[in-house]
């Protein structure tokens, strides 16, 4: 544990830190804002607990410390009163569209490892989650450090993937995600089959270097997550067949699933979690049907295009 003027910083399990000594409803000095930003850059995943009375206004104001906010392109799930807020809700009217079956049990809003807005080619810079209503059971959010995951790769594998690109395909049906673990999974009767089913736009394939250099820190990031991952682009340029490149992606997916790269957040009222979306992936366990859970999220704008969108006829 270390003290940073008024701030206390304590390491979390495996990755990330918890910061205490801060009340977001009180004026925050420019010095403390600078320290918070530096902590975010250094650690990627930052937890704040025991914040009294987190309002939409205080969450939005605090989020702006880390950069301009952007509106989420999936407008069907944003707040009409506070357009900067993206609402994550279980136990509401949209549950039937977000319910799937895992080993026969109905689970709402379970999400596998992903990075926000990854499918656009221009992921947002970061985000903050704030607990409004905590699930009485489950409803955990997982975070994974892909800088740490890259650092842990053998040098031979780092060299092998250094010049490869990877494609992500926006697809609503999880059963079609090529590198997801779908054992025991069945879609629900109302699971969307196309983006238009739930008022979402469609997106062309997004292409990324398999290893991205973080624009602000210079860290190497393993740009591999389960959601929407589809294929390696031109694997033959490093002497691989498509089948061999698929096997490489399976190996890398198994690598990012290793628990030493993960932190699991068990929510309490007064909690906020800030993460670097250029470095960290996240997921959620979901909840059983009928369990209420409400999380507000702000989205910090990304000033760099880390990937590119593939032309429709490419």
C-alpha cells in the first residue's frame, strides 16, 4: 500500500488497484486529477469504493477528469435524461432479449471477454461503471489486463505474432462466435439474430494488429478477446495456413483466460470501476432471471483509431 498525497493506493488481486481517500462529490484539485490520470495509465484498472451518493451528475463530472465523454452508438440503451450514461440493466423489460441458457439455466446478460466498441475499429479510451442497484447474487464484472498477458508470452510467440492482423466480425448470435466457449450454451427464444432485432446498427469487420502499441503509454497490448474474434488476416505471410492460424488464435484465447491476468469485482453500492479500454478487456457473469441489477456507465472518448474497418467488398 502506498500513499499519494491524499490518495491511498492498494493493489488488487492479480491486476489493477483500489484507490481510497477520495470523495467524488467534493471539489477535486488539479493535482489530484493529475494523480488519478497517472494511476489510470500505470495500472489500467482502478476501483473506487464507498463513494457516498453517486448521482448521474457526479459520475459524469468525475468521468471527465479522464477525457471528453462520447455517446454510445447503441442508442437503444442510453439514458434519455443523461445521454452520457449507458445503462446496463438486469431485471427489466429487455431481459427476454438478453437471456440465454447455460447448462440448462436461464442467465441474463452474461458477456464473455470483450473490449467496448472494438467492432468499430476505434475503441473508446476507457469507461467507468457505477453501481446503482446491486444484484443479490452473481452479477460480477471481470477485468483482464492484456498488457500483462502480452508480457507473459514467450519471446518466440511474440515474434511470431508481431506482424499479424486479426479480424473481428460484428455478429449478434453468440453461437456463431468462432472462438467463444459455447459448451453448455443455448440461445434464448428471443435472442436477437441480427442487429436490427434490438435496434442496433450493423458494422463491417474491424481489423487490428494482433499486437497494438498503446498510444499513450507505449505498452504492447495483446489485441485478442473472445467476442467477435473471427480470423487472422493473410496468415500465409508468416508461413501459416488458415487452419494453423485458427489454432494460434485458440492458443491465444486460452492464454488470455489465465486467472493471473484477471480481477473480478463483486459489486457494492458506492462502487465505481474505471478501466483503460485500450489495455483491459472485461466480461460479466450475468444473473439468474428476475434478479435486479443496474449499473450506470460513462464512456471516455478515444482519440486514436487503433484498428480499421474492412470495406464491405473486401
